[in-house]
C-alpha cells in the first residue's frame, strides 16, 4: 500500500505488506488533531518474517562488490535529492514540524548517505609483509549480518539515516522499526532504496510498538541494535539487547544547556536561544532547554528572549508559520504540565505557551496539538522542570554567579548530550570545551550537531554503549575486525620441515 492511503504497512521482501498484523494504531495530523491514517502493529510472526527476509538477503549483499554497493548508494542519494520535498511533506504531515525544518532534517540525513558513499576507503584494512620470516599479516572489516534500527518520532528520516546508510554500505541487511507516531517516512525511503537497485530484503521496515522492539531485541538472528529515544527506554534496550549477546548503541535523552557569559553578544545569544529552544517545537534531542545566564546579564537576556518568543507564529507546519504543533495530544499535555510544576516550585512564567492562539491564516485551529513558546525564569535546580527532559517548547533560565558555577551546574546534570557556550573570550571557550563533561559542544553554535564524518552522541545518561552514531565510529559499529596470518611455501626453495615443536609460536 502507499503511504498516502489509510493504512501504513510493513515493508518486507521489497513489498508493502500487512503480514500477520491484526492490531493498528492511530496516526494523527497534529495540526488538526484528526486521525489521518492507521499503522499496522507487528505481531511476533511479523518480526520473524522481517528478520528472516533480512537474513536471507544478507549473504548476497555481503558478497556484492564494494563498487556495486557504492553504485546503489549513489543512486539512492540522487533519488533522495530529487524527491526530498516529498519526504519533507510526509514528515510535516505526521510530525507537525514546519516544512523548512523537515527539509533540513532530510538534508542532514543525506549527509550521512554521502559519507557512506565513501565506504571503500572506510573499510580498508592493513597489510604487513614479512611480519615474521615468510609470514604476512593483514586485517579486514566485515559486516555483522542483520542489524536493527529503532528510531524515535522526532526525526523520522534523519535519525534512521544516522545508521542505515553506513550499515548497508558496509554490507549489512537492515530492519528499521520507526515510531508508530509518524511511520510513513520509512516506507517512502524503502521505495527509494528499491528504485535505487537495492536487493529485496536488504532494507526492511517493521512497523509496531513494544512487541516489535522486544522481538528485535530477543531475536537470535539480529546481530546489532541501534536506538535513539528517552533515557529509560535506552537503558532498557541496552540491557536487554546486550543480555542477548547483541552489539548495542542506545542514545538516550538530554538536558542541553546554553551558557551565556557576560561578554557575549546578547542579541546573538537571544536569537540562538529562541532558535534552539523552540525550533521543531522543542522536540529535538539537541534542543536547548536550559539557559544559564552568568553574572548580571540575566534580566536583559530574558527580556530579549521574551520579546522574540512573543513574535513567533505558531500554526500548521505546512503553511508559512514559524513553529508547528507537538506530535500528539498526550505529549502536548505532558509538556504543558511542566509549566505548572515550574510555577509551583517558584519559577517565574515569563511567557506562557498554554495561552497561544494558533495562526488561523496558517490553517490552524484550536483542535491541533499546539503549545506556544514558553519561557521560565529563575527555575530551581531541584524542580522537575529542570531535572527531567521536557521535549517541548519550554526554555528554562537558570542564573549562575560565575563561569565556575555554570560549569559545575552543567557537569552535575545526569545528561551529557549537547551543550553550548556564548562568549567572545577565546580562552574561556577553550577552557569550557576542555572542562565540560558533554559529548557535543558548541561555541557560539547553539545546536552543535556534528557533520556526518564526525560521530554523534553524548556522555553519561545520554548514551548506553561505547559507540556513537555515524562517522568512523559508526563504520566500526557495523563491522567486525578480522586478522589473517599467512605463510606460503617458496616454490623456488627447498622447504625443510620445522619438525614438531609444542612451544608457543614466536616471531623471528
């Protein structure tokens, strides 16, 4: 079936299928609040069918030459470039983010595809001639087999593309389990892969909920799992997957800070805080959710942010609005509840997004899952509005007396995904990058998402496992090293037997 019909299906063996699924879930249009379609939810038999298809396809794809694999990657890249607007529209219709943001998501995912096009260089091994007398040694990196990707709702195209281009380029077969909240982008991508010439079974889409997740974590034929989502679920995926002998990279939640020093350009800092705090309605793992104002600049900075936040047009992401709705009503209500929590804990509600009126000219009405930009000041560090990941358009301001206090605040937080500092002092910026315990750091860059040839991932409770996404770390995650030691007889010489020697081999 097409992703534009009423039922969103799996993609197994190169075709759409409902398989054994008897359960479905609603997929909403977040801007209207209406059910737009249904998505099938996998049963255990569907998990088995998806993995079996991938397992059957793996040997042929593994043995396909690097030259042919890269041809398919390049073809996929060209198709994705040509049809990026269609994919962005699918994302906006189900997630709610504005079209420009959805287009940016596709573009950042495409960067990983382009990185993966260089796979022949990235999987090169090493060779040592005559490591021991007449003995040569060489190393290779080989694919794992069936690799699973479990992706979140907030980036239905980009997050899967952190993983599957590298996995496929390296010779693996991929089973993608997208979020059931916005499942259609995955089917669109599957069709592009088929058009690009990827053999059936190498890229599979398994729709579903916890049944599908647990099925992949437990299946003996799944070699690895790549996950992005909340910290509690990331910990669960890591523990269950590794207990079953799988290689797991599980990227968890975040509480990203933005530290503003007294010497910073406050207008630039205010612009960055608004863009990074309210872009995609705050539904980004790299969103800025905690702003730390250092010294005496807080009042002026808060005023500048409030002024900008008040000018943001909230409405249907398919029209000319600045910020769209949240993905579901349940999530919208959960995010809004943190405003009450913060106020009860003593924070000042400077801008209250619960009072937002959706932009009627933008095609929106009050039935959508809207919450406007929200600015909280003087948030206590003990409040759940600070200690928990809100994942919505809520920006909390904390005040620190000094640079040292700000760094201690950041480092005391259990998350360590991303952080930014705004300053004109190069020495302070360099010291901050060295001292802060966070995986991705921005210096006058509010959302420091690395390029595809660097790794993406955090520290502490933002990552379970020791391997980040994409970059060289991604290549190593989706391959295993093998070392081959070789001795060949010299046909021009008389070979004398070394005789029997039960001692441990030594090099000579």
